[in-house]
C-alpha cells in the first residue's frame, strides 16, 4: 500500500509540474515578442519602427512608428502611425525623411511629435514583389 501511495504521489507531482510548465510556455506564446528598429536623421533625431507579434504561431502583428524609444508599447492612434496585421512594408531613410512603400497608407495623427517627414507610397502586389528585390529598400 505504501509503494502505491508513493507511485501515485510521484505521478501527481509530475502532472502538476508538467501543467505548470505548459501554462508558462503558453503565457509566453500569447504575450508575444517586441522588435524595434532605430532610425537616425543627419542631426541625430531618432524615429522608431516597432512591432509586436503575438499568438501561438506569431500570426498577429501591430507595427507603430513613433519617437519613444521604449521597446514595449501600447498603441495610441493619437500620436503614433499604426499598421495592423502582417502586411509587410518596405522603407528607406534619407536625411530626415522616412520613405514607406506599402499596400495601404496609414493615417499620420496630428499629435505625431516628430520633425521627420514621412512619405507613404501605396503600391499593388506585383509592384511590391518587384521592389522587395531592391537593395535600397529595407524590409520590416
């Protein structure tokens, strides 16, 4: 009887630890990952392109352009340029101008606090595929 109790206790302990491990992994998968690209103008003013991916397969994405350097962020449509979804865009920087090539433009809010000039160019799928091969354009 005593060995059966030890066996049952060991099984329950392994089950509880396994469940704890699974919940920790699942929590990490749903909280997501943050990425940040720092852009510098000629006079060293900074602009950041940040993305947050989440979901079990990372298939949800929110990308913002802002001046705040913090890696993690909460989207604020009153002062950030926001792009929702996995839709990619290409970019390049010249002096204090950020050129974006994308499929759908985003609104630049009035409270976007930057002296950078943001130029958005909408293109169709075929053009986007051709431009992806352009070494002057970087991919987000």
